[in-house]
C-alpha cells in the first residue's frame, strides 16, 4: 500500500460518512461488525409463501404495517430531523420485514409503514386490522393473549422506577405508597404498580414521555414502567432523573399479531430464532439499546405456545 496513514484515515472517515448517510444498500460498502452498524448488507432471496397466508399477502402488497412507539428512546423514537423512527423495536420490525420481502434490511425497511402506537391502543390496532404487527415494548401476558397472539419473546425487561436524581426517599416498589406515581394507560406497568403499591396515587397518561414531563414539573414524584424504557428517559434527561434499580416484575416483549394466525406466528418465531442465531439480533441490540448504556444480554428462548397442536406454554431449551 502506498497510501499515507493520513490519507487512509481520511478515506475511512469518508467511507464511514457515506455508510452513515446512505445506509448499507451499496454492497461495496462493508459496514463491518461495529456496534453502531445496525444495518446488515446481506441480501436474502425473496421467499415463496403458500398462497393465502398473511406472509404471501403482505409480500404481494409490498407493504408491512407496523405499530410502534414514537417517543421511547432506544426502542422507537421519531428522529425530529429525519422523521424516521429509530430503535430496537424498529430494527426487529425491519428484520421481520426482510424475512417477508427478501433483499437487504434497508430495502425491507422501505416497505414498512410505521404507525404510532401507544400502550392502550395496541390490542385494538391488531384486532381492527389497522396494523399487521405491533412491535412496541409489548409484554406477552395471558389477558392480552385472549384477544391477540404473540411471537417471541425477543427481549425480557423488568419494571422499575424513575425519580428525580436528588430523591432518596423511594428505593423500592413499596416506597411508592402514598406518592403520586405516573404510568401509561393500558400498560402492565399500571397493573403491577397497583399490586405492588396499592396506596400510591396513580396518575395515568397515554405515554411515558408525558410522565417524564410530569416528573420534571413536580406533578408526580415517580414514574414506573419497564427499566429499559426508563433507561432511555434517564439518558435523555441530562442528569435530571435516575433509575431506582429496584425491579419488581418480568416483562417479556412479544410481536403482537392477529389472534389465531398460527402460520404467521410460526413464521415470525422462526425468523426471530434465525436473527438470534446469526448475530443480527445482537447487532440490533448493541446499535440501539447499547448506545444508551445497556449491555447486550443473551436472547431469550422463543415460546411457541399452542403451536402445532402442542399445548405446552414453554419452549424447548435453546
Ligand atoms: N411492557 C409493558 C406493557 O406492555 C409496559 C411498557 C408499555 O406500556 O409499552 O404494557
């Protein structure tokens, strides 16, 4: 090589800029395995699906409609500059889309219409056919399984508490008794809060970003929901808030889909297993939640409850 180290550095920077600006749709640009490289360059063959399946319909329409959060840093946050939603849930949705349409993740992403979902409208969005799937920090539980189905889990969070940084009074879930505590309508966080601190004065909003504003204003003393959502809000607060780190529930996140669509659920579970095995899940996590300081965990085992006539509710070990 005759290039000077300085020139090489400039070229590398230029390449990084091009990759950053244009994504990775140019196969000549290898984004490598860097932690921020969440877009894979591998192009998949478009699969052939059995006629009449949801996958075949979505593929022929050329569009996947996904409900996700627009105000949750790390999971689904609308970038005010680009208008694009970004985060781990968005990456998971894109990787599912890639499994349906083939091509690269970036190409598949262009075929997704993201619709803003809040906690309380996720089941209705699925039931009304407003969206094909919901990927929105959506806990799998039996009550929800009465009306929708879930692929996954693809991540397991824990409910925790966020307070102002100088608050030394709340160090456990019980300490929320007698305090004004904010969470979102229609969330498991609300149910868990009422069970863990029955004497808390519960303040409900549609979103956790509204709860964070109420914490800033002093309208509430604490905000409770999944630790991962709170981690994003803490990071965005520039030292104003802190995480109490007293987790009091498990929140396995699933991809919500229409109840009874077993072929679609099996497909999504297969695709989740594929990305968990080939490193794309890890890459997506590191590039999104990793950037807000979370260590990449082992992916959870998929729960194929009731699939193929099997009534077991737990999955086989990985
Ligand atoms: N994961 C919990 C739920 O699904 C809380 C987070 C949220 O509301 O999105 O209800």
